[in-house]
């Protein structure tokens, strides 16, 4: 048992070292009146020496979260789900309206302005990072 605890502790400290992506400006949009669907955005900066991929995001506040991008299909801009977002060493990736974004489904409770939502980002190397996103109004385009 003692050995197991030591092993668990060393895994934890390894995780601290492995997390080399800076997450900034995390926001979740306040859902439109009568809607529960929401979108989420943040900026990612890979400060590590190796490429890393964001493979999933989850939150206790939502039933499901998907990674989405926009692309042109037959002259029309459409949203599609993607498997991962790869970030090269030194690269910054911005999730923003009209581009890469999170799609958040089935909020556990009503999501309201000014609230903080905790998001858990899962990386391709098996580590994860948590970030607080603030709930904001839909930005004017
Ligand atoms: Cu979407």
C-alpha cells in the first residue's frame, strides 16, 4: 500500500511537469434565451519542447463538450466536430467565434452571466489541466 501511494505521488508530480500549455482568456458564452447550448473559447500556448494535442474537454457543469471548427462546405460556413487540436512547440492557438471553439451541451444548472465554470482539458500525453472560464455575453460581431 505504501509503495502504491509513493507511486501515485510520483505520477502526480510528473503530471505537474508535463503540463506545459498556458491557457488564457477562458470564457463560456451565456446561452441564448430559451437555449441550453453554449460555446467556449480560450487561448493555448505550448511552452514545451514537443507537440501536444488537446483531445477532449469535460466539465461537471455540462453533460457533454465537443471540439468544433468551422469550415467551408459548398460555399457555406459550417461547424464540424474534430478529434483533436494539435499545438506545435511555441505555437499559440486561439479558440474564437468563427473558428475553433468548444460546444457545450446539457448544462447541469442554468448558466448565468458572471458565473465561473471549471473546464478540464485532456491532453494527448494523458495529462490534464483545469481552468476557470467566466460566463460572458455573446460578443458583438
Ligand atoms: Cu460548434
